[in-house]
């Protein structure tokens, strides 16, 4: 028995349509076809084989923070991401170097989920 890979991350969101706009337009994730479940949601491609699944009708409070519950996406051109986020007036924390040499930006989605954008190999 082995674990082959992370398949998907699922997030509860209050309004699927608002979250779709954020993940597609702000984070530029490609939208994927989604099976006809009996509840609202949307799926996105994360890199090669991973996915983000949004589950609609969130009613509970989101507990997320840059030093708590969040997920990270490896990116290229972190400075271009910072420019993009500033241009569209997204809520984010500017680039910062980590002790391991990676650089990161944290951006917050409409529900309060924090997402880390991380670039390795540049200081």
C-alpha cells in the first residue's frame, strides 16, 4: 500500500459563483468539468494532476491564516504575481523571503481562505 499523490483540495465556499471568479480570474486556475453532483460546486486544475474542488453553501466560519490552515501553490515569477494582485486590488501580503530561500505571497479568497503562492530558488 502506498500513497501515490495528492489528488485534490476541497474548500467550502459560501457563493460558488463569486469563488469561481476569484480562482479563475485572480489565481488564473483553469476550470474543469465537474460531475453532476446534487450540490453546488466547481473544480479547477492545480498544476499537473491536482485539483481544487469548491463545495458550495458554506455556513460555518472559515478558520484560515498564513500560519495556520492554508494551502500553497508553487508559482513562477512571483514579482509578476505581486504586480497582478496589486493591479486588480486583491487582498494579499507582499512578497517575503522564507528562511529556506523560497519567496512567498499570501492572498485571501472571498471566504477568508488564505492561499500561499511560493517560488523556490530566488532570494
